[in-house]
């Protein structure tokens, strides 16, 4: 995807503390970063990250599943809320709901998510625990594009982290998160500045020959 408009419009989806969103917000304070958070949407009204965004002057919105008759209506409402913001990139930063077909159809190829393991190994909700139980000596974090599956989208960037013999799930996850926040901020910035293309499972940064 290429787009001459800079900074890129970035919509962030959160469910909790907003630590990854904060990392991107801090990185975007540099005018050369290439992206600006134009809104933060949460599926939980009590998400602490909403206050962080509000304090930074960023518009916020809550689209709660509990406010809709069923999941299908919520999916449509969330996609509508995102669409009104005209995003170039949608970042799932600790967003704890799977995005439905309406969002994937409208924003496919520009929805970014993260996972605390080196995909395709250890996908799913317990990537850190599964890596420990599997005896992995190296794990890490992955930034990928979102598709219809669970942690199955094309990989954009990864960072490796050694598993220590003394690690628990909590200590390992904390070390992963520290690296993950920086990786997300760096990756989104590169996507914004350089553009990206997707060819099957491969994501390449930068404009490719023949693109405008």
C-alpha cells in the first residue's frame, strides 16, 4: 500500500491499559515519524488507555458489544466507527476482540496486530505459556496484518527474546511486552513513511516497482 498523504491517519483499537498505544503516541511526537493517531476506539468503557488518549487531546470512542443486540450488529457498528475516521492504518493495540468481516472487508491489508510469540509458532491466547510449556529456548513477538484467522495473517516484523531457565509466564511476558511496544512503534512508523506491499504471505516495506 502506498499513499503520498503524510502523516498517515492511524486509528488505534484498545481494550485495556494502552501501553502499546502510548509507545506509538510518544514515537509520533517526532514530526518525521509519518503517522498520527487520529482516534482511539475501545470496546470497554473502563479501558485505562482512553484516559491516556484524552489527556493527549486524541478523540476517543467506546463501541461496546454489550450495547448491541448481537455480535453481527457490533461488527457493523465498529466498522462504521472506524470508516468515519478514514484511516490509512488500523492498529489493534491490546484489542481483545476478533475483528469481524465488516472491518476485514473495508480495511483488509492495513489492520495491524501483535502477538507475544514468534509466529507461526504458538498462536492463540496463550502464546507465552505455550512457548514455556513447549520448552522453547527462544520466543519473541510478532507484528502482522490481520486476516480471517487467529494470528494467521502475513508477518510484517518480528523480534526474538531468549527464554531464561528462571522464567515464569509472568516474567517472560513482561520482557516480551517491553520489546513488543518498541517493535510496534517502529514498524507502524516504517509502514507510514515507506508504504508496504503484500504478496501472498510476504510483506515488503517500501514502494515496489510499478507502483504510484
